[in-house]
């Protein structure tokens, strides 16, 4: 197993801090997006990626766990532990994709049943095919989002 110098261990601490910060930010953005969706405003932009933001934590935790051994013990984690973490990460990716797919199907059917109308075109500030603007009345499609 590889030994890690104190310099590399400090770099791994900063790496973990960055991953933790990214996880907190993406989790917050996911929660914020979901709260907007479930408040059912008259005008909103729906993106399939919100559920992915919310579930990024599923992948981040195994990455952080894998880096703890070099930080705390100064050596690489055992191969068996790495294989277990890799399996957990693969299951996490499958879980993320499945949850995103199920959420999108559920939410799109819910807003359809509530009478929301899909606006044509790409919402302002979004790349094509990344988001869709939904409104309660077709006239609101022309109103810019505040």
C-alpha cells in the first residue's frame, strides 16, 4: 500500500473540504429547487437536473470515506475497502438515475394534472433542451421570469 506524505495528506484534506462544500451547495440548490416546484407557482422553469443536484450526496459520501484512510492513517485504503466503495458508488449512480427518472415522471404528471401548460422555446438563461417553462395560463408564456 502506498504511503502518503504529510503534504499529500494536507492536499487530501483540502480535497475533502471542496467535496463537502460542493455537496452542501448542491444539496441546498436541490432543496431550493424542489421547494419552488412543490409551491406550484404560476410561472416556473422545470429542469430535470434538480433531482440530480439533490441526490449528489449519494456519490459524495463514498468519495469522502475513501479519502479518510490516507488522511488519518497516512496510507492507501485496502483494496477490499476500495472495491466495496466502488460498488457503493455504482449502486449510488444507479439509484441517482432511478430517483431522477421516477421524480421526473411523477412531477410532470402532477403538473399536467394541475393544468400547467408547457411554453414553446428555451427559457431565458438556459441552454436548449435543459429546461422547460411551465405556466398556469398560456398568456403567461410571454411574461419574463422574475
